[in-house]
C-alpha cells in the first residue's frame, strides 16, 4: 500500500501533518533549495514533540557529494533521532567515495534506528545502476525527486516508463521506494498503479501551491484522501 510523505518546515506544520495522519513527516526547508535542511535545534524540537507518533525523515541539505562533509551532516542528523536521513545525490562530486565513507557507519546508524535514503533527481537523468551500489552500501531506500522545481512535476520531466523502471529496480533490490518532485493531485492516479512505498508532497500541500508558503490543512486532507480514500 502506498503511503503519503508530507514535507514540513516547522513544528506547527508537523502537527498539521500529524493530525492529517500522513505516513511520514519529512523535515525540509524549501526556501533553501531542493533538499534544504532545517536547523538541528528545530529538528530536535519537532522529533521530541511528535514523540514517535509518526515516522520522521529529514534532509541534510543541498550538499556537494564530498565524503567528509556528507558524513558529518548525516551523523549530526542521525543524532536528532529521526527515522530516515535523506541524502541528495547531486551532479558532480565523488558519489562512490561518499558511499564508501557512509557504508562504514550504516550498521551503527541503523542500531540508532535511522535508515539512509538516497534522493536521485529525475531532471539530471540519473543512472539507475547506482541502485545496486546503494543496496550494497547499506541504504534503506531511494527516492526519485526533481532538482529544478520550475520544470514541473516528476511526470513532466521523466516518462512513465522510466519511472516504472525505477520502481521495479527498487523492488528488485529490496529498497524502499519514494516518488516526489512537485507532484500535484492529478499525478496521483498516474503513479499509484506503480505501487511505490511513498508519494512525497510539498507544493501541492501549500497555500497557492507555493512550496515556500504555509501548509494548508484543506490541501493536506485533499491529497491524503486521494491516496487513501476515507471509505477504505
């Protein structure tokens, strides 16, 4: 069954998402980029307030793929107690060296109950061969997102057949699968038949569909019911 991930940037928004019974509360600061990070103190506050009532993921920010820098950001995030740490695989940098650095600690982080989630960006035409390496590096899952939010939703920048290939490969490698990237309500019917583990939203949940605006309770409920109708 496909769940709903809702990205929030404050304790107030996190409580709105919790009240809407989303499946994952995702901590992110949209004004700071595709995967902008919240301040560690704020993340600690939100994690303590939610108190295990809903799984929480958090991004480490739009960082270059530099092993030491990514490692420190991940370690800091794990120490907040979030369930999942999302790492953006941006173009350039040294992906393999970064994965090797992270792999040395994935078992320890999992003992602290934090799994690593890789985020690939559809508009950068990622090579899905990296999924095998992610699995071997101890990652828990992978999300397909978009880096340039001005290009439209995931289904606009990548064909449905390619998205289907991605989902099938995540299943083959037994990785959690998330689909995101400026998703709108009308993307749900296109993506649900693929059976991803999660669909991720931000802009569609906000006032005026502006990802940097405040979360809208009515928009949250609308998307939630589109994924899981109230009659179920």
